[in-house]
């Protein structure tokens, strides 16, 4: 248990809620979930499923209709061929991280992962007995992985490389050249790529690319995706993995059987509706995020001592606050306690996040403008 980390966003949310219970006004820019309602046709499908008797256990890997819909979706969007028996449905996408590392990583195996990055990567690498090897994401490279550095970090003990594009917390996205260099370096080696593509449909002015789409790489790539972000379904707990082979999918399914038995039946039926139904609400949500992104970046760059790059995907900004000569965690605490704005320290996502803060713009424009105004006032008092 000592090897397990945590996810700071939920800890900061709890602190913010305690302050609110004391009568404080808190602007929430910490939690990474869309503020939109789940589209009506998805909700209607879940209600109909309950009325139709979807109340019981399902196959541990997922109901056939959903696995078929996922296989079709992944095949079409990544331009590869995925069969339903390569798909495992889970209650949320995190179990795919957990299960893949438990299934593939032995003691002392090395796993390269993005830093700053989703904190569960490092936590689960350690829990599985592996050795986490951070690949720094640097601002001068627009927070993309330095592919040449990743190639140098690999050793005979490297068993997995984790990619996350678009990235949480920076909003960066790998380009085709990055993926081609990675494929050329590692194709045919005994190394899996774990491609976290949970934000693949939330992009601006670019298209999310998957290393699995490159010739010969599907056989080495685990794709993680889900419904929480794209369809505003965080509370529904529905995710999936597209595995490189039915054999590995069977092993992941074994872990499902031993932990969760199966994913809720009516939730899976909602997932079918999400993938096969009207995607206009998704497009509208992404366009709303684009407008918020542009406004937030402009406002942050107007604060003396703050600079912020324009993210290419997801719904986060990662402003540079190094000029204040304070630890990121101290600044985040100050902004919560004194300004009433909940944000995350860049170090919540790894040591290379020092000097940065993460703000989520998955909230109303009014809240964003209020929050950044309060941030500007609080930081202005430090200069």
C-alpha cells in the first residue's frame, strides 16, 4: 500500500468543499470533468435499458453490442482492424491502466511515462513492482515528449512506454513525426506502448493521432479510451481497452473477473447509444471548450509574471508561474485559502511540473473570468 500514490485533484476538491461548508465562495478550476450534462439520447438509452430489464450480470469483458460498437469505432477512427474479442469494457478507464500494468509488468521492469502526467501512471507502475522512468515534458518543446530522449531512456529492462495525447495536464499533443520516430525505434521489440487516448475527441486545430495507426504498431499497442470526457459521463463509470490480441484481452478479462465481475449493464447500453448516436452534442461541447480555452489563455497571459501556452487538446491550461519564486504547491494553497480559487500544483503531476499550475476550463465562462480575476489579484500582491 505504501507504493500507491493518489490523485491530488480529489484531495483539493475535498479541501475546497470543506471551505464552502464554512460559507466561503470557492471557484472550482481543479477537477477535470466536463460541466455539461450527458446528452439526452444517452440518458434515454440508459432509462430504456433499465425498463427493459438490464438489471443483471453481463459478460465480464462487456456486452457483445458494446464491444462490437467499440471495435467499429476504434477501427474507423484509428484506421486499424479491431475485433470485439480484443475489447474489454471496464467501470471507468482507470482499470485499464491498472490491469495492463498488473498483467505485463514484473518486478524491476522499467516503464517510461510522461512527467508531468496523469499521477495514476507512476502510482500503478510502482504498485505493480515496476520501476517508473519519467520522460520530462518541457515547455520549450510545447510540452510534447522529447522522442530522442525517450529513445535514450530505454534499456533492456524497458517493457512499456506510456503515451498520453492529448495530454493531461498540459494539453499538448504528439505530432505524426513524433510517433513515426517512436515506431521506428521500437517496432518489433519486446516493448508495449500504452496509449491513453481518453481526450482523443477533444482537440483544437489538430487531429489526435494514435501510434497504433502506424504500420506494424497495433501488435504492440494497448489503446485506452472511454466515455467520461467525450460524452460528459464521468459519473457513469464506463471505459475500455482495445488490446493488441484476443489473448491479452483474455488476461485483462481475468483481472476484471477477480475485481469487478462486470460493468453495470444499463451503463453499457448507454455506451452503445453514445458511440452510435448523434455526435452533435460532442462537437458543440468541444467548440465551447475552444472559446473558453482562448479566453483563459488570453487572461492568464495578461497577468504580470504569468505565461501560458495555447493547449492543443483536452480542457486544461498549464501556466508558467516560475517568476514568483515559490513552490507550485505553495501557490496553489495560497490561491485556495486567500483567493478562494481551487487549482492544482504542477507537481501534482510529477516533479517536472514544478513552476506550473493546472487549471481546468471545464466550467462556465463566468466562473473562469471570476477565478482568473481573483488569481490576478492574489498574485499581484506577491510582486
